C-alpha cells in the first residue's frame, strides 16, 4: 500500500508520463537555483538559515561532549 501511494504521488512518475523526465537535469538546476535565491522576510537566504541551524546543532553536540568529558574527569578524581 505504501509503494502504491509513493508511486501515485511520485514526481518522477508524473514527469515520465508527461515526457518531462528528459529535462530532469535542467529541472533540478532550476529548483536548486530557486532554493538558493529563496529569502525570508528578514532578508536571510535559505542557505544562511540552514547553515545557522547546522552550526547550532554542532555547537550543542560539542557542548554535550565537553560535559561528558568533564563528568568523566570528576569521576576519575
């Protein structure tokens, strides 16, 4: 059932029906360009927002590692 739903709503399937799959690389390039140029109301680009989110995630992971190391050091004393 899941496969049937996936097939029914598949973009690639729709493109192949209409013959648009021949130009898939051009479509991918245009979508990428649109996403790259997407801006929020405050002027930030999608790329900037995603980079910020990724940096925040890495910072949180590093802080967790530091806390774990500090806890191990306390227990070793």
